[in-house]
């Protein structure tokens, strides 16, 4: 079934288009593949980026919207991504970047397109584990800027995933979030000095 990609806020898209049209912004970007790209670069597949702040005392996953990410396509492949952020004046371009999450996001989206259920794709960042997942939200009519992972939502860890968590394997949120909670709460103990 097709994914229901939520529309990005118009100012977020405009800020990315402006940055792509600026030779200075592209030249100064730390993305060699974007600087070397031949032909027009277009922003596609806008995904809201939520940061997971753990589980609240009520047992609800706490998330907050931090931006919108666009894959930057040149020809037949994504060569970079552009991130926007919310400022007091509205949505603004933040930065271009590249790396393994670009191809991993594309792969996870292609896999999600083959599923029998329609989802609203989002990105969920787990900073305590240096982890990013494709969050497949089951309510396609929901506001993409709000909400938290529902028990039946799927989380697809992107590569590179933390040790012991398989990349590109869909997990129900009800199963993966307790594992992440356990790992995040244990992480400070593992990294603390003796």
C-alpha cells in the first residue's frame, strides 16, 4: 500500500528550496556529493523529525517535533538531505548533510511501500542511543507534527543501528520502546567512570 507522506509546512520547503538555489549554501555545505551533483537537485519525501524523550510517568512515549527532513534527489538517487528547524520566526533551513542514513531511509521507505497497511512515515530520533528509526504511524490523518508512537505503530531502525538491534526490521512500538527505555537508562551506568 502506498505511504501517506504528510505535507511539510510551506515555509520549511521554501527554506530548503532557497538554500538549494544559493551557490554559497551548497558550496559551503559539508556534503561532497551535493556539491558534485550534476543537474537539478530537488527536495523530496519530507518527513517530520521527532525526538524521543523516553516514557512519561503515565507510561506514554514522550516525543517532540524538532524539524522536517527532505531527501535531496539528483537524477535517480538521493545524494544528501536537508533539515529545517522551527525558530521563533517560523521554519528555517538548518543544514545539508549526507551519510548512511540517507540510503537507509530510502530503503526503509521502499520496504514500507510493500506493506499491506497504509502508514504515515515519520522519523524518530533516539539521541541516547545515537539511533534513528523510520516511525510508521498507523493514523494517516493525524497531524504529523504531534503525537507519540502508538503500541501498534511500527519502528524500523535505520542503519547503522545500535548493537543487538537489527536495522530494517520492523518492530511494533510496544515491543521496541521498552528495549530502548532499558538501554537508555542503563547507558549512563555503562559510560560512568569507576
